[in-house]
């Protein structure tokens, strides 16, 4: 408890302090962390929950990450691509439902060239200039990131997956490198994006040391957003038989990140809701303040199968939004029509 109180006061710990916090986690410690986290969250963001309209526009991916259901070697994946017109229709529908941020997410699909993506970004910004556009399309060259930013993209989500180079190598094929992932994250910040990072909780080969690396990286990098969720296995990956992650540990880490950086934007992820019917509510009550309902056409939702048993694959976009509104209201929070930009730290 002493380390947690010091973290709340100073918003920093030495690496060993983070590792000790994780190794000494108890229900009492987690409850106190959530209490502190909610204090900071309410001070800056009140009881508002920002909604991001997620458009999963392609399930093709050139990478072969060991944990991912859309890895290129999964020959049984029922893949799809949305046309620019379909993507625009999703954004138009989302705008009517009150979304003011659209997250364009895909596997790393070379089919979508910089030119195509710039046209899509420009079209959405031209029709909905009061909205923010977030991209989540993986590793690209600095030049590509610059072109997309110049076209109007505001934010970029690139999960670092793990801040331990050794752990990264155990989760990815040899063709992918920790150094290149970090280069991409650095390029995005230098160009001017609001940068989101993130990691999985309870992945294979992960322990308190690796998670302490992640917490220290969040503290030092100070991202605009950090998305974390429990590892959920997929039947067509090398990790198919690995156990799913812990909702409780994920919520503890959510609380610690809120204490480290009180103005951080933190989503209550779909993977939390996949493993626990009240998972997203638990995330909000641990300090999260973002939810990301799915705007993708209903007929492709189940085909973006990063992991097994993903929730909300059969709902229409409106149903998904209204369901989340009711869920947030049931625990004393409210979704808001807002771009949901990061707010400054209190002085």
C-alpha cells in the first residue's frame, strides 16, 4: 500500500516499485488503486465516457503474429475488405448516432495504398469536419504516416504489445522487430499525431517483470491513449491452448495507468466484455473513460476474428451504441457526443 500511495502522490515509481506492486497485488490493494484512479479520472473527465466509432475495414494482414486470428498463415480465416464507399457509409451512420471520432482499423493490408487511405480520410473530414479520425493500421514508413497526417488523420493507435524486447520476440515472427515497432511509435509522435499505445495482459511468457516494463513505458512515453485488454486465445493460432487472461489483473493495471497519468484516455476494451459479461463496466469502474462500439457492417463483424468469442458481432450499429449507453448509465456514467480529446493535466 505504501508504494501505491507514493505513486498517487508522485505519479512515478522506479521499475522495481512497479514490479513489487504487481507481485503484491491483493483484492484490498486493487480496491484502493481503483479508488485513487477514479478520484483522478473524475477530477479531469468527470463521469463522461467518450465513444469512438470503430470501423474494421479489412481482415487481411501480411503479418503472422502468434496470438492473432487474422495472421496471414490462417488459411481458414474468412477475410473481407470494405470499399471506400462502405467505409464512408459507416461513418455517415455513426455521425447520426452521435459519434465524433472514427477509428479506422485493419490488419496490415497492402491493398489500401496511401492514396486510397488519403482519399478516404479526406472524404470523411470533408463531410464531417467536426470529427476526429484515428487510424489503427499498423507499421508503415515515416513517409506514409506523414501523408496520412497531412490528409487529415488526427490520431494513431499502434499497440506496442509489450515493452520487453525479449517478450516481443516470443509473440511475433522473426520478420517483425521490437525496434521497428518503437521506431514507428516515435515517428508518429514527431509527426504530430496524438499517439495511442497498448498491450495485452496475461499473454504467454508474461509475468510481473514484463508488465512492469509496460507501466514504466507508459510513464516515460506519456501517450494520448493506452488500450489494454486480457489475452483471449484464438483456435487457429499457436497459442490456441493457452489460458485466457485475467479481467481482475487487467483492471488493476487500468487503475495504475490512470494514477501514473491522470489525463490518459483509457478504453474499456471489447476483450474485457468477452471474458466477463460486466467486463467493460468493471473497466470503467477501475478508471477507464473510453468505449469503442462497432460501426462495421453487421455481416462482416464476426469475420474480424482477432480472438475467439468476440462480443457484439451480431448487433446493428445503433443497437451497439444504445446498449453501451444503457450499460454506462447503469453504473453512474454517461456517454457523450464529443471528439474526446485528451485534457491537460491539472496544475
